[in-house]
């Protein structure tokens, strides 16, 4: 029994995300990853203006020309500057995963906490339901939904988000259950605080470090899945510069001996995904789960 | 007197973090029970690990450990395996020390089968031993998994398994610490009875002085990686030779008396690598300490049939007796 | 809970999963913008007779759940409808491609299990060695490489540059097919292999440090028995789970790899049909893939229960 429990003020365990020193304990790799992520985000926002050359108009004469002065990565299959296309492409490559993570987290947290709070029949139903819905791999659901609603980023992103919900809900439900059985929750209940208030003001904030860690990891997965879907031609559509689209449209160059545009786009995806994976794993370790 | 079954001389063990055992010496005759008592960090578990060749890979050991006259550290191959079947070990937490995905019968007969005994016969012997330790319906138990048995039963299984190879020495590392008091008494009774029946030597590790006295002929007390006293168990409690032993005995609350305040030893127990290089490790907490205690290395003194590592032992005779008044 | 109740429960969940999945796949037609009919025709103009045939076949004038029932009934009899694009029976279309896809996934699965578990065990048993360090570095990088990018790199290096493997196509005849499918299988397996190797390594290291292994050592059990009966046997639990999950996930990623290597398989047909809005084909292939996914997950669960007796029998101490 802690002193605060005796005085009546509940002491909730502090596992909230610290704002200052948010990266503490993530090590060199974690910090380096954070830098990459921030850079990627920056380019995602300002990429189109940072791009030195035009990213849309085709220039067939220059197709697949190698790196020359001012064009460090050469030209793509339609004669456009690869570096500029990459910078501009960061936007759709990062916005899609952001939407996927946001949607699946929103719904997943709600399901997890509600189910953990109510326990009993509600919990059993939700768990069983989630177990059943787990059957749909993300990419498959995205393909299905683009067949129905037409190809494009929104349909793919929403489908992917729906496919991720069971995973988020399962992970957070476990943590929420543990949190719910903490003594401070009982103390709050006894004081007459409503279930919803306890969930929103105490349980969820105390899960925040786990949530942030999971969100980071999932961002990486979503990025890979969405790039794959765009690669298939079912997500972002050409001529929008998107890294997944760029890989697919420049793939023909590989067989002709001009691998640079496709591989450069691939490298961008890999670097950013690694950064998210590494940071996410470090955050997960630190959150103590 | 015949040579002792187990003889440890001058055992010093160092880990990268520091020294954990310092010049430890023990001897144990065949059929004899020796208790090894100490608090956490005193080095008692490490001593047992050294004897059974289970030290962590980064540990460096010097000194001598002789079992039945043979130097244990030099053993390898079939000789080492023979040693392992002659010296059996019972561990503290049975649930952690038994493979949870294999059946009890499998666990018990593993050592025998590795020696070439046929499965059927090994199981029969295991069943017989289970009955000896007081577990009924042995056949059913042998087919069960560890998670289906309670902690007390698992510990009895562990003891039975240890006895299957008919060892001459049993090392018991706090076998009852993880159990509740009633089960503890039962397991202790079984250990004692089996030991006497088989004429087996027993090295019994515990932090409880009285528990050791209950079944061991002699008791050795360890502090900060050294043996500070070895004495006949029946006199150790009331007539200790070393101030630490006296303090330990006095600190244990006696159910039959009322005291105004629990007697604790001031300070906290030191582990071996916190001990100062020169002088007695217990000196900072000892009410009888003098200048001589803090400087020179303390030799072992023989006194009244026991051994003690205290320079003032002779001077303190009679003053260390635990008085109840 | 006995083994049979556990099995029954899992099977019930399997059936429920399949039903829900089939319902979602079926509803795709209904929730499509426009009418169900326009979804089925993919917006194409068809002669009236064909339209009537479609309406009758899908019972489009009947209530929703009756439509579902007829559709499900057809599916269970192996009748998956007709492709609008190819004018052929969906089942026929799929049958000829199923072998290639199954072969590719199996090939990748073998690579994952043999190499992933093998490397993981080897490095887990000798922590700190040169193999251990190399495995750690290699897997850290390759775990993040998505299959389609791995495909591009493999084509660039091994097909175009070195010419050791063909860059695309199915190949004909057994040996030729294996040769054609090697790069795709590797692309499919790369990131999963890395994950399996890491988890295996971690599991082996953890089990090697457990107290029950100490007990076995203290009893003089030979090292090879300790490794096989205690370390590997116990590590098999998390290893099987992770291997099973990654292999199951291959089913979805397979579509991407088939497209990257221009392989004619169920996956590439699925993508093509999605672009063409050939819903019957999309539904048919989705059903099969989801069913495969669910079945693999069930097998993993059952294996887990077999390997870990604590799961089925519960943890009641007597």
C-alpha cells in the first residue's frame, strides 16, 4: 500500500509518454531512426517544393539516362528526374500509412479498452469476433476492396486499416486488462468515477507508451503493404510519384540494364521502414511490455 | 578416521564482477549431513555449484575439490558422467528446474536411460521411488506433466529423481524455501529419512539456522564468501564460536518468548565482492570488533571441536552464548 | 478441458471464420457502388440474354440472405461462377494456376523453415560467435526488405547481371519450373526468413539458459540429448508459431511476387481481375486464399497445442 493510497488520492502508474526526453533509452539506433523519420516527414510535407526539377511532364528522349551533373540519380522511364520524383513521392508514401495507423488505432483502442473494461460477455464476444476476423490478410482485403470500389489510395488504406484492427485490439486488450486490475482503478471506481472517465483519463494515457510503440511498428508494416499495393497498380495511381508506383513503372528498366530508378525508390522505402521498425522495437522494449 | 567423501580446500571463485568465494574449506564424511547456512550473497549456492561443476562459464576457480579422493575439476568424459551420477542435486524451485513439456516419467528416468538402463526398468524403479517419497498412484503420476502437480509434490519428485542413480552425496540447494511451512516439514522429513536409510551424505543449503540444525549433524556458516564457523549442530545455536552466528541465532524470533523489539544485526549482509580485502568482513557490523579484526587476514582457528574464523574467538568464549533472560 | 473439446472448439472457430470471410467476400458485390448487376458486369455492356442469365444465376431479384445462401451453396459444390473477362468458368481458370502458386508458396516455405530455423539454431547455440554476429546483422537488414523490392534486387543482380536465373515466367516441365521459381521463392522468403531466424535464435538462447537445462547438465545427460530433448524441444513452441504465421502470410504477399516476376498464378490472376473488375474471379480466388490462410493458422494452433501440454490440459495443480 502506498502512502497516497492511504490518503485517498489514487496513484496511477506513470507509463505515460514523457515529452521531454521522449527518446531516452532508445539508444543510438533509436535516435538515428528518429532522425530519419523526421527527415522523411519533412520531405513528405515539403517534397514537392524541394524537388529541383519537374516531376510530371514526360521527356521520352531522356528515358533511363544515367546520372549526370545536377541529376544524381538519373532519369526514370519517362525521362523525368528520379531524385525529384523521389522527393515528391514521399508524400503519398507516408500519408497512406499514417491514415492506416490512425484509423486502426482509433477503432482498435476503443474495442480493446471497452472489452477490457466490461470483461465478461462483452469481452468474450469481442475476443471471439476478433479471432474470426483475423482471417483476412491486409493485402488480400485491399485487393478485394479495390476490385469493388476501384483502385486508389483511400480504398486501399481503409481496407488495410480494417485488417490491422484485430491485431491492435488484441495487443492493447491484454495491456488494458492488466491496467484495469491495478489497485488505483478500484480506488477510482469506489470514489464514484464513471467507467468511461477512468478509461479515457487514466487507462488510455497509461497505455500511451505501448500505443506509441505499436503505432511506430505498424507504420512500417503499413508502409510496406501500401507500397506493395501501389506496386500492383491498385493503390496510388500513376503518374503520381509514389515510391511503390515508381518501383513498378521503372521495373522494366531493370531488365534493360537500367536498375537505378527502381532500386532507388526501393531503397527509400527500405530505409524509412527500417527506421520505423528499429525505433518501434526500442520504444516497445522501453515501455516494458 | 577414513578420508572424507567430499573435501573442499581453499576454494576461491572469481567472476568478472569480483570474487564470490574466498578460501572456502569444508569436509564431509560418508553418510554425514552438513548444513551450509548463510544469507543471500554469502556464497552458499556458488559453493554448491562449484562442487557440482555447474559454475557459469565466466567463473574462474582455484583450490581443490575432492570427491572420494579424486579431484573434481580434472574430470571429463565418462569419469565426469560417473561423478554426476554419484553426486545428485536437488534444486530450489522445482517448477523451474523440471522441463514443463515433458512427462514426469520422462524427467525421472532420463539420467538412467542415458546410462543405458532400459526404459521399462527405469520407469519401474522411478515408480518405486515415488512411493518411497510418499507419492501414491505412481503409475498415473509418471504419465502426468509438471504443471499438473503442486509445488510440494514436484519437490518430492525432484528428490526421488535425484535418488534414482543411488548417489553417495546429495546436494540440496534450499529445497524447501519455495514451499509453504507444512509442506516444508514433510519434505524435510522425507529427506532425513531417506538419507539415513541409504547412508547417503547430505550437503544441505539453507538460510535458516534452525532448519539446518534439525537434520544435519554439523553446520557451517558462511558470510561474504567465506566459511566463518563450522560446529556440531546441537551446540551451534546455544554456544556459537563466531559473533555472526550468535547474531543470526539471536535475530530469529522465538515463538515461545515475547520480546519488546526484534533483534536485528545492524547494517546489511555483504556479498563476497563487497568485502574489504583485508580483515574480517563482518567487522563493521560486529559489536566485538577490535583493531586487529580489520587489518590482517583472519585464519581459521580450531576450538572445542569446531572451526571458526575469528581472531577473538578464544577471548570471546562464553560471551557469545545466546542468553534467554 | 480435454484434447477433444479443444479440437472441437478450434474447428468451430475455423468454420465461423470461413463463414464470416465468405460473407464478406460475397457482400463485396452488394456493397459495390451502383447496383449488384453493374458490379458483376464490371460496368461492361452485355447483351440482354447474358444479363438475364447473370440475374438468374445470382438470384439478383431475391432477398439478400437468400442470394448469399445460393452463392454459398454453389461455392461448396465447386461452382465459382464465370469470369466476365475470360468468358470461362472460374474454377477451370483457377485450377490450371493453382499448382504454380501452391508450388511457389511451398518452395518459399521450405526455404524459410530450412534456412531460417537452421541459421537460428546454429547461431543460438553458439552465441557471440562469428556465425551469430553475421546472422544478426544480415537478418536485421533483410527483415525489413519487402518481397517486391527483394524481387527487383534479385532480378537486377541474379537475372540481368549474372544471368543465373530467368527474370520472369513460369517455365515448363518440372526442372525448368523449379529453376524459374527459384528467384521468386527467394524474394518471397527473404523477410520471413530473417524474422524466423531471429526468433529461433532468441528462443534457443532463452531455452539454453533455463534452469531445467541446468538440471539435465547436473545429471550428466550428454550434450546432444540436452540440445535435442530440452533446448530444441522447448524452443520448438515459439519457433513453430512464428514459422506458421509467416508462412500463412506468404499467401497474401505471393500475389505481389507473382506480378513482379510475371508468373501465371492465382496471385497475378487475382490482381489482374481486380484491375478488370472481374468480380467473380476476385471472389473465387479470395475465397481460396482466405481458406488456405485460415487452415494454416489452424494447423499452427494445433501444433502449438501438441507441443505445449499446458495449453490444452490447463494449469490446474492437483
